[in-house]
């Protein structure tokens, strides 16, 4: 599923089309930033970003005190390092090794090396990595943002990267206040698929366990809520449990908190397979049978879904395809800053044994 491109790329494309079709020649004066801002209803910052990229390509030239002019062609660009920085929240286990594998395969096939860094979903780690990036020569950045559901405290560093005309693509999630392209699974649709799986199996009261500090959690919750309402089922706040990144290691120990959330429910939608695996394992220890007493649906269709004591029905994440497309699109952006690099994958349901049909 393609996504509408960022506003600055739309403007950039329009400017190129105007220069190509309106007979403007090298040396001709072009619209000012104020004029472009008024014409398109865009902020000066967005206009400046588009003009800055066209300066880098050698299409436009800003002359202090005079204005913006059409140039005679490319004047050169940043020296290439043949390196792309890849910044992930995690690497060990779960879905991340295959995402990184997809990225590395495409980069290597195209003569690029990968510079990998991890944030462990901590904004202070993201700060350190981004700060180092502003001082190193890289041709592009592929990044999974930390705490993407929360206000972005590292916005200034992203703006520095933008000012250096370094292409950047978010993967898995994105900061909504940052106008960079992103590649992700349709997480709202994923939450809806998980909930509808239980609804179609005849479940009437369905709980939800969602992560609060990542954008994926918010979108999966939205899909879950929408599915329940469209089915005419009641949505009860007491049957929704929110947790943060820091809570995850302790969910097994705090199983009573989960039991309070699922009380009276016959099914539960879990934020991901890691949570679903933990819940199934702990509930089975306490004599609560899955799926006979509680049906469980995960999201991501990771290896955990297959090796769980009760194999999990799960919404499939594109994983390696997402990694490969992130790499392909950053390489396109390196060649052409006007390229629309946004892409959203539609998920599908992988059915196993964790759902009881009524």
C-alpha cells in the first residue's frame, strides 16, 4: 500500500516539473520562499527543505540579497561514503534479526556497507547515536524510532541530519511530527485482523494487551477498538491493559495484573507474539487452559508463535521484506531526493491452535 508522500517532496516534484515545462533557463529567477509558501499553504520550513534539496542537486541556487535562481545543472554533491547507518531498537531474537538481514542483503548487493547501532528503545541512546551520526559521513539513515508514541525529544538532531541533506527513512514506526518517509506494516489493520479473528470465532468479550510507548501499540489498539465497535461489541476499559517497554520483562511475574484484565473474557488480542507467548506460558502454569478457557491472538507471526506451548494464531509481519524495502528505498532516495519512499504493508492472518471456535 503506497502512502501519500511528504509535503516537501510534493513541492520538490512540482518545482522540477515547472522548470522542465515552463521554459525557465539557467540564470532565470525563480519564486521566493515566501511566494512558494503562500502559493501552497506550506510552512517556510517545508519550503526551505524542498529548495535546499534542489540546491544540493544543482537545480536551484540561492543568492544572498538577490533571490533564488535556476542553475545550469548539478554542481556536485556530498562525497559518497558508500555507507548507510541502520539504527534499530533491538537486534537479539524476535523479528529484528530478519529485518536487519533484509537490509544488509540489499545494501551489500548494491555495494554499500551497513553501520549498525542499537537504542534498546531508549531516547537517551537514540540521542547519542544521532549525535555521532551528525559527525560521521554516511549516505543515508534507516532508523526505528525510540518511544515513537511519545513526544520526540531528539527533534533538533533530526533537523541537523535534514540540514545536511542526508536521506532518512523510518521503519516499523515513525514520529508523526517529523516529515520523513517511513516503511511499516499497517498496524491499525493488524489490530483489526487480530480482533476480527476472535469475533469471527464467536467470542463476545475480548480483552486487549497493548504497549503504550510505541506507535505500533496505539495503532493496533485503534484497530482492535474499531473491530469491536463494528461488530456491535462493548468496549470496556477494564479489559484493556497498557504496559511500557520497561514493564515487559515483568509481565510474567505480574500475571495477576493480566488476570484482572482478562477476567470474564474468552479471548485476548496481544500487542505482539512476545507478549502472547508470555501470557500463554504463565496462564497454563496456573491451570488456565489455552484455548479452551482463553483464546489468544498475537501479532508478528514470529518464531515464538510456532514454538509456543500452544501454537499461536498471529498476524503476520512482513519482517525481511520490510527490511529489504527499507534498504531499496533509501538507495532510491540517495539517487533521487524527490522519490516517494513511503510504503505500508498489508498484514495477513496466520492461523494456528490458540483460538477456540464457538
